[in-house]
C-alpha cells in the first residue's frame, strides 16, 4: 500500500479500508474451507484469501490518482448510506474500484484467478473463469459491509448453494466474522494508522 498516497483523499479511511480487506480475506478463507474440495485449483483457500485481501485495491489507486472524485464519492456515501461505494464511485469518478482493481491486476500481472476475483466480485451473475473465487470474495465482501453497517443480518446469497454452502454454513461464517470484527478493527488500527 505504500505505493499509494491516500492522504490527498480526506474521505479515505485507512482503518476502514484495512479492516474490510482483512475481514474479507478471513471470510473468504472460511467459506473456501467448506468448498475447496469441489474446486479444481491448487491451494484454493490461500488463493482466495489473497483475492479477498486485494479485492479493493482499486480504491487505493483511486484515492491516490483521482483523490477529489474519490473523496466526493466517499462523502456521498456518508450523506446517503443507501449508496454503495461502487455506485458512488461510478457517479463521481466514472469507474469503480472493481474495474480499476482488475486493470491493476492486469498491469501487475496478478494470476488470473486474483484479477478475476478483484474485477468480478460484485457481479452476482458472473459465470466466466474462476467464477467460484469471485463469488466467494463477493459473498465475504457483502458480509464485511453488513458488519460495517452494524447489521446483525447476514446478507442472503443463494448462489453459494451452487458450491454446496448451506444457509447455516454461511451464517456460521458471518457469526465468526462478527465476533472478530472489533479485534480486526484494532489490528488494522495498530498496523496501518
């Protein structure tokens, strides 16, 4: 992250960013541990955990390279919490963090599974290569967003059933992330503030 100067974007909150990154990585690892035998990918759990950690790398680039636009998008979310970060970034920056993250993955020559997961984790209809990884990252990201919004309700994701993840298994992962939320915030604060 030291390659990106987010100080130019006052709305960018490093603690929130890193808490989200770590929660998504943890959540996707927990989800993947329940389905890894069904997916034909070497070291699947570790791979998707890396994808979870990198899922919002595009936001770092935007905060550094389009700080005014990104700040407006982040401020709009504060004013209207019903907006998603993706919607707000599209409105103010003309792109979202997924598109930028996918572009960064290509530029930095990430393995395809990482680039696809970063680029498509919000696309609930994505069915291309590595769809399983993108689906798991998106599901973990939705769980992290619910926790940030102080929701006790796990986001519903029936597509995870295609990977054999029952509602109760998803609920177990959400509860574990919920228990670890405050600890993860403290870790992010200590490491990145």
